[in-house]
C-alpha cells in the first residue's frame, strides 16, 4: 500500500523554548546534585551529553512538553511562571526516570535516535539512575518555597503511584492473548494509558496551578484536561509505533508490531470483528517472531480494518475533551490560548 505524502512538521509553539530556558538552570542544578556517575547518565538521558560525559550539542532534549505544561498551568491561574519551576523540574525528572526504566522493560535499544541509557551504560546502572531521578524529583518539589509545597508533593506522589500502576498493566497485557477469552479490550487499554501517560501530563498542569495558589476546583479541572491530552498523545504515539517515520520516532518502522506490543490501533481492529480481524488474529498469535514482511502485512490489515482511523478519532475526541475542560475553567486568557496551541501541536505532530 503506498504511503501518504508526509506533511510538513508543525512549527513548535514558542512556549516550549520559553519553558526550557526558564527551567533549565534549576533542572541542571538538580541533576548536578546527584552522584557524579548518576549525573552523567542523567545528562545523557536528557540529551545534554554523550556517553563519555562530553557536552553533546547534537543531542535531542525531547520536546519539553511537561515542563511547558507546568509553566502554563501557573500562568493560566494568574501566577508568575517562576512559581512553577520546581514543579516543571519535578515532572521532567519523573518523565526521564520513566523513560530509562521503560526502555529496559520494553527492550527498546534506541531513544531519540541514539542508544538508550541501558544500552550505553548497562541495565543495572540505568535502573539506578532512574531510581535517583525519581527520588530527586520528590526532593526538588518538597524543598520548593511557598505554602503550597505539601499539596504539590501529595499530587506528585499520587501521580507516581498511577504511573507505576499503568506500567504494571501494560506489562501484564503482554501476557494476555490477542483475541478470545482474556483478550485486552480497547477500554482496558485506554484506562492503562490514562495512568501511564495521562497522569503525568495532568500532574504537570496541576502542579503549576497548585504552586500558583489556585483553588482545588481549578487544579482538578487542569489535571483532567492534562489526562485527556495524555490519552490523545498516547493515541498518536501508537500510530507512530506502527506507521511512524523512523526520522521522527528514532525507532525502526513497525517497531511496536515487531515487538508484538498491544496498542490501540491493533486492539480496536481486532475488536471490530469481520474478515480482516479474523485474518489478523493468527498472524498476531503466532509463536514465530514478527519479521518485516509479517509486520507490513499486519500494518496493512490494521489500516484496512479501520484501526488507524479509529485511533486518530480517539486522539481527536480526547483533545476535544481536554479543550472543553479548559473552556469550562476560568483561566488567564493568554496562557489559555497558549495551552490550546500546544494541544493542537501535540496532536498534529505526526499527520
């Protein structure tokens, strides 16, 4: 099946760079407070350095979405962006720790087009670095100035529990069948993704609001908006995992299919039934490794059955829900507009 012409990548919203510049000094200080070897691995994981610890101007730092959400969360409730910095640092450290551990659990050898931390330094050291970043995230937030620190730490800890629960479910899904009794239903996958991906995006927005002194009702609304954004984000990532351009993803084409990873496009294709689903089931359930030809066939069948289109619709539904949550909450208008632009950018980044 011929591939659609690749659309130009949307321009990144200015808030991503603005938040990075605001957060970077405190983030560097937090990383610098770790054991030197751990700090070296963290710097590599963050895209700041190569495996020898030398500054790497070509390394990718990622988009910095979570720190931008924290900054906008504070500004959206009328607070100074600087109030959000401890929250922005905390969520960036948590995100980095989760990537280090996820790459090990998923046996992903590449991250942002270069070896994952566990491939560059070893599995044990990468686990240790992730643990250190986890602890440092809580420490940074606990030491934040102001009278809202306790609420912020409680929110982060609740998010950490949700994130771990989501990852546990994702791993358990690997042991469950593709179809028949015990198969993973699309709604189960959605619940897992809300915990694994949505919870941290919701936390980022909420922490900015908490540190900015917002009332609980506003914090809850922003957390809900971020969770739905996370579900939209995960849906887009699932499309990338099957049909993504390696130049964008940093991973081989059909990466998720080659690993037999259960993702929304495949699950919804199977749940739809019909002739295409019946053709998919034996391909996915085979004990043989998924080779390039099989992956190409599975991708074509999933698309033919509507799995790709359904996942795009899923992303758009959650984006619309996130936007409604913002519209229904009294927010400072410039920040609300920047949030809306950021939401659109995240959805449009692959198609």
